[in-house]
């Protein structure tokens, strides 16, 4: 059974301004590189129109095992993101070439909503690890890492928003 977690953050901007930053390829590549495991990242827009934005963040990262990062091995990963620009919501999935990839699923989504003169970003994450006995413990560690990483994500969002207001 998957373990889930969520976090909400408030930003001093409109929902449209927040969405504009979030779908910026430069922001997406930079936010992915906040992860200590990521060596490099690149964002590619797959399709974009006034209703939808689909992109992939491809990364080279250190492999992760039960004991943590293994800096002697790198893997390739892709995070596929699909934003509904009208509903201001997204779904994402993470895939990798890790030898353990068939044993885990990591996914989530975001929703932007208006709060007076500000915007709120609601994020949810889901982690499922299919390893007997240890799976639940690993899910907790991965989910805690995702939620902790959201702090850096939010800080970077605020920096990008400030540059645009500049």
C-alpha cells in the first residue's frame, strides 16, 4: 500500500504568476538540481497550448539504495509532468533506470488556488515500495525526503517570483 503526504504553501502573487514560474523550464531544471542526488537536469517541453503544458525533467543522479546515496553509480531519471493550465492542477510521475525501479512507484500532483491577493500551492506525493518487510520503512524515508525537499522548492519559487517582480 502506498504512503502519501501533502504540503501547502502560500505565495505573495496571483495564481497566474505562480503557474507561469512553475512551468518555466529554467525553474524546473534548477529545482530538480536542488536534490543532493542530482548531478544535472534538463527540462524539455513536450507540448504546450493555452490549456495544457506537458514537460519532462531528465536528470542524471546518484543511485539510491537502502543505505542512502551511492555516489559510485549514476542512473538516469525522468519526471513527467502534465499541467492542466485551466484548472491550475498537475499530475507527475518519476521513473528511473535504477536496478530497483520495478520495485517502487513515486508520483504526485499540485494544485494552485487563490487566497485573496495571494496564491496557495497544494502538493501531494505518493510513494509505494514493493519490498517485503522493509517497504513501509523505505516509503516513509522517501516521502519525508520529498516533503522536506518542498522547502527548497518553495524558496526557489519565491526567488523566481521576486526576479519577475523586480
